[in-house]
């Protein structure tokens, strides 16, 4: 299929009488995907217990619940333009609701795996269409606020989801980790039915479809995702599965770019990437998603592993200091983007992430929820300002004839870079914890006066309750303290990695050029416009 231009994307097909319903449908879908993904990752430990899964089975179930999203996601924008939003949301939403309803009753692992793969494929339909629906159904003045909501939902669901998992598991039952989809998905389908126009299928687009390109990119990315997701657990090069999926996925991605360069009408022409600003922006996005792992990985994992808190205990931190402030901060980001260059707003967000990471490098075992409040506020600022700036600046730098390709690449980059950042940081934490455990162990020798004194204190502490096992309990408590210290030092190293990722992204932003004037560039104030006109007259 020839790459559709932005004008055709915003004007083709019959307009709905209820465009806000169409936008509401895809926004509900994007929130549903965010919550479903976050609830599954945070609640996986509870799910393994209820489904009686081994550690390996739980890991593969997690991969099956996520990898298919990236398999189908790159092509969804094309599907929305070709078949219409109503067709790709209405029936799939009902099928998704049915799957969510029956999963809690399944106990066979193979059936569970298949249902999660199907569920993930349907989730992959719901988000990528959002951008195109916004551009097609809303007046231009509403593009920025709607895109801001799209960007907002990623950080909001990630942080609010922590508290939601605790609420579901403790109050309603673990089944609601799935059953929330049973309720939300049909609402999304209803909004899509009444909001999206009943557009005819584009026969011309089907005839000239670049099926090879879509299959190569989707399957290549899915294989890479599987390799990254399983890499840390299976120790990378030591696993034939990991190396085969990574090598096969990269080969398919290379084949995709070759395919797009030789066919007459590519689906997602790689020429959309051939711009200095876009290359720098995509590299910045990768570093941003690595830096943002300080919020989605480092903070909750430290509170779980070292502070031994459950989701319902740590949830208030993420709700009160990240999720709720995001409402106000997102509005501020929209106002700023209407008035100043997106590069400045992007730099502000990255600076906030750098500040949060720098605070994290002062971490100790004694930190509790109150000690993370300022750090979490900085992360909220980073989330609110960064991702929306990336989306806006991407479209500000894209040729209108390549809008569909740009939307596809944004989704690919968001999913791929997030998983790359997660895999890199998880491996970094594991290696650093092993190194710190080794060095700490060298300073804890049997018979050392400090060690003997500490063991005596612990033994006296446990003696009243564990008369015959006080010595063993004291040794176990000392070992736990050492292990927690090793984890704490590893998380400090993780925050340093997050900090340098943000600094690297800031350097890339400094090298970007201003975008050409257009619907995604700031509108100058009347006074600024008069001043510019006066300067031009004086110069002439």
C-alpha cells in the first residue's frame, strides 16, 4: 500500500456524527491496554499461585501476554485506515471480553498460554489506532490535548496500576485482574460503534497491500521481544532459545527494510526515518524509555525486594505522588507546547528524570515510602513532559505524506524500546547484585570481631522466641541484611544508569533543529508575531 498522507488520513471516509465517541473508544482502549499490561506484571506472583504455575511457566506466560502485542501493533494503523475503526474495535472488543471472562476458570497451562496469546493480539489492536483516530475525527485545535491524553495514560496506568492490583487482590479477588477487561472492553466497542463512521473497506488498499513488509516487521519484532524478555532469566548467550529468537528477529527486521526499499509501494517506508531530527528523536526516545524504568522498575522492585512491601502498601506512593499529579502536569505540558518549542519541554522532562535518578543514588536500606516522595514527583514531571513532547515533535518533523508510517514507527519504538530498557536494566541489576554480594561477603568473615558482636546481638534478640534456634535465626538475619545491602547497592547502580541515560538524551535534544511551522509547532503570541514582522521589515 502506498503510504497515506496526513490529509487523506484526516479527511478520508465518512465523518461520524459523534466524533468524540470514536476518540473516547480508542482512549478507553489505550487505558485498558495500559492497565491490563501493568496489572499482569505486578500481579504475576499472585497469578502464579492461583494458577499453580512454576517459575518457568510464569515467565513464559508473561512473555505470551506481551509479545503478540508487538506482533500486530505495527500494522494496526494501516488496518484502521483500510478497514475503518469500527471494524477493528467492535467485534474484537467482545471477543476480548469473553477471553477475560473465562481465563480465571482455566487450569491447563497450554490452554492458558493460548488464551493469553489471543488476548495480547487483541490488546495490540487497541492502542496504535489512537493517533490516526484523533487526527481523523477531531478538529486540529484538539489534536494536542487528545494526544496528551494518549501520552498520559501510559504513565498513569503504570503508576495507578500498582494500587489497583492490591485493591483487586485484597478486596475483590484476583480474578478482577482479568474481569476489569470484561467490563471495559464492551464499553469501548459501544463507543466505537456509535462514534466511528461506517466506512467502506478500501479495496484499492487491499489490492496493493504490502503484506510482506507487515509480516516481516511484526514477526521480527515479536521474536526480538521474546529474546529480550527471556534473556535475563535464561542468561542470554547461554540459551539457544534466546540467541535463536534474537538472531531470527533481527534477520527478519533487516529483510523488512530491504523489502521496503525495493518494492514500488511500501507500507511503512524507511524514508520516514531519513531525517536528522527524527534519527536523533528516536534515539532520544530509546534513552528516555530506559531512564523512565527508574519509575516502572527500580522503585517498585526496591520496595518489593528490600522493603518487603506488597502492592497495596506501596500503592499510595505511586498514586499520590505520580498518578494524581499527572493530571495537572499534563495540562501544563499542553499549555507549554502551545507556546514554546517542543524541544524545550522535552528537555524539561528529561531533566526531571535525571533529578529523580540522582536522588535515587542516595538510596539506603532504611528508606521508606516517605523518603521517595520528592523522587516520585520528579518522575511525574518527567512522564508528563517527555512522551507527549516526543509525539508532537515527531509529527512536526514528518512529511505529511508519511504520517501513517510515522504512527507505525512510534508504536514500534514505544514497545520495543521499553522492552529493551527493561531487559538491559534487569540484567544490569542482576549482575551488579552478584558483584556487590561477592565483595560484601569478603568483608564478613567468620570469627571477625564485628561479625561476632553482631551475631551476639541478633542471638539475644531472637532468644526469647526461638530458644533452640536463636543461633540459626541470627545467621539467617545477618545473611538477609547482607543480601538486602547488595540489592540496595545494585539499585543505586540502576539509578546511575537511569541518570546517564537522561543526560545522554539531553545531549541528543541539544543537537536537534527547530521543526518547520505547522499544526504541531507552537503558535506565536500576537505581540511576538508583530515583533517578528517589524524585524522582517527593518531587515528588508
